[in-house]
């Protein structure tokens, strides 16, 4: 089965949301530089597909939708 | 040798066994309110665990049962309860619903408890272990391990192909620990003059604890391949291949990132999708 690609509308990065081994891939936009204190400067409207959980450890959705993503 | 064994084979046993009123060979009695608590963590989509149990009922019948629990491969914890028959627990085995599932991809916890989700009190631990499709675990004797012990799941990941002028950044997923084995990518530089230095940073989301340096700078209008790993010594650039050196056993936990930080990166420079190899554990 051919793997489908997805494009992040925040950073325009392209990725496979499901890898060849059947494992999910969680895209998160790259930093766009450094802050004066040396920490990473994050992209405004950053998309982060890593999951958040509630107090019982249950999946309640992704961390940040950003500008969304589109299947290619 | 046969002469020495023959008398042993012919001797009468010194131990006899009862045929009536035999006590159950189990220390675990399941009451009418006890439930089987099944907790699963998985990175594999469309899969789950199957649990088989045998219970010796009070009237002497051995009753087998089969339970299936399908859950998402999102690495979060998933819990379900199954009702059990009253009696002595004789045996329990745990496997996966579908193959292949390798060590490091699915962790199961099988307990006895009481209550209603999400408020369940656990009284007896039966299995805490990685569940695979080719090796069943069970009770007795029970298998108890940390999800961070032993070897993990070795996998190759194709990361995000960034747009031009954007750095590579790969994040370690929820409930996950990685040991970075190798990180491989290509950088195509634009015609804009300047020497790029494509470094590899490993951070915890904020602070950078590990920093790898390439063998050399990369000038404009070139395509270089980069391979970062624990190579020990840094060779000179070989053609267009740059070997970057990392410490051995670089670990990345959830929230951490593996990312390039490029000196003099131009808006027209273009990174490829990274391909990297990690050993992966679920963090339970």
C-alpha cells in the first residue's frame, strides 16, 4: 500500500503521517532561529501534532493545530 | 551407563498423591467483584492485545475465557475492564491481536482490581511487560519489567522534508524515549555566497545538551550529504559526504528534538527529509 504524504500549512514541510513500519509520525514545525537567551525561537502559529493527554492519560488531541495540514 | 540407570527407573516412588479433596494450585482467588484490568500502550496502528485466562470455578470446572482489547497506536494509555468468573486463577497469557509487533512497540499491564473506570483500585499485578506477536507472556510466573529496560524497537524514520530556507527539526513523540543511532540528510545550497555550517542539535525542547559538528563548511551551489552518528573519529569530507560526530548513546525523551542549526542558512538553501535510525522505548 502506497504511503500518503501530508503538508503542514504552517511551515510547508511535507511528511508521511504513517511510516512504512505502520507507526504514526508526529510532525512539529522547526524553530525559526534563536532568541537572545540562546533558546530556540519558535514559529508563530507553530503546528505540533504530538498528542496531549488528560489527567487520566487519555489522548485529547494534538498540541497545536497551527495553520492546519492538507493530505497530498 | 545403561546398567547404572536401570535400578533408578525400577524403584517405586517415595511420594504419593491424593486423588480427592485436592487443593487448587493457585494463590490467586478471584472474587465476584474482581475485574481484569488491562492497560495498553502502543505505537502500532489498528492493533491491541488478547488475553486468555483459565479459572477453576468453585464447583471444580476449569473455565477458559478469551478477551480482546483494541486500542489506538497513539502511545497514550488505554484501559479497559473485563468481568471474570469467581474462582482460582490457573493461568493467563497475553499476546497481540495482529502481527507483526516487535519488542518496544506495545506495552501491556494486566492486573486484578475493582471499581469503575476511571476510578479503579488495583490489588494484584499479573503482567507488566512488552507484548509482542511472536512471544507470549503470562502468569504464572508473571513478567514484570520497566518499559525502559532491555532493548527497544529499532526503526528508521523518514522525517519532514522542510521548505526552502527552513531547518530540519524532528520531535520525540509522547511517551517515548529514543536512542539516536544515526541521522542522515542532504543540504542543497543556493547560489548566494557564504559558507554554511550544518550542525546537529539535540535539545529537550528548550535547552540544547548535545551538539554535533560537521567535518567542514559547505559553500554555495553545492549538494552535500550529512551523516551524523557515534563514529568515534571524524574523517575528512569524502566527495560530497560529510560525517558528523555525536557522542555514543544520545537519548532523546518526549518533547526533545533533533534539529539542524545552520550558520549562514540562505532562504534558497534546501534541506531534504532526514532519514534517521533510533532505538525506541515506550515510556510507561
